[in-house]
């Protein structure tokens, strides 16, 4: 015969509905905070990458422009020029010209020559030795086949779908050091990323052209 105590119902204790709702609310809040933190981290990372991309693009463009500008006026027959300074004519001298294409910003195009194959002659056929850079339709273009600033057919140096060039200005300064006359080209450039227009950069640089005169 079973004892009466063994016939009593057995109760199991667990979480109440209120406790379950509170736990779910706390978990949801934690998940929301974590999601917000991750989203902020991704946004910050994208911003840093965008800024780095703009810096890299602009610095690269200025490096190309500066490297070419420093060669302006160079001719390969230096010995002939030194031996006969009154007779020798340098076809690359005084070749730097500044203007602009159409309705673009004033002084946003520069053209110049230098002796690329070092033969002392200004070649315009197989090897074209007429160079330049200009602003056109929010892009920096590089001169091709000696076309003038007012003409088309230049090639894009920057991609206007990635970086938008809002301003490009060239200017010339004449300097004298120890009675030696030199030419300095000043370049001012303002650009922004197309996908992140809040990131823009204004940069200026000076390039000394020692062999221009």
C-alpha cells in the first residue's frame, strides 16, 4: 500500500512569462547595440579607405605632372650648346604655354616640349616631343600628338567616374639663384571622390625647371 505522501503532485519551477520577456528584450537590445557598433566600424573603415584612395590618386597625378614638367626645355646636345652658345639654337626653349580649353577654368592647360630622344631636334612625327596637361570635363587630360589646348583628342589621365577634378591652375614664376635664371611651375589642384563627395582635397605643388631657359 502506497503512502499518502507519494500520491502528491510534483511541481517543476521555471521562468515566468515576464522574466522571459525581459530576457528577450535585453538580448534584443544587446544585438541592436552590437549591430550598430559593427555598422559604425564598417562606415569608419569605408571612410578611411575613401580618404586614402583620394590621397593616393591625387599624389599619383601630381607625381606624373611634376616629373614631366621638370623636363621642359631639355635638349640632348648639351656639348654643342656649350661649345657654340651664340650659334646653337635650342628648339625646346621658351616652349611653356599656359591657357585653357573652351570654357574651362583659366590657366588650366599647360603645354611644353623636351628632347625625349636626345637628338637635339623637336620631333613631331614618330616620336612626338610636345607634351602637356589640362582640365576638361572634370578630368585631367594628357596631351597627345601635339594637339593644342583648344583642340580635342587628348587622353584622360584621371577617371572622372572615380575622381572628379573641380579645379586645376598652372602659373609660372621666374627665379634667380646665384645669377642663374630658373623657371618654377606652380600647380594647384582640387578634387573629390564621386562616391564620397564629402571627401575633397586641395593641394598645391611647385616644380623647378632648371634647364628651361
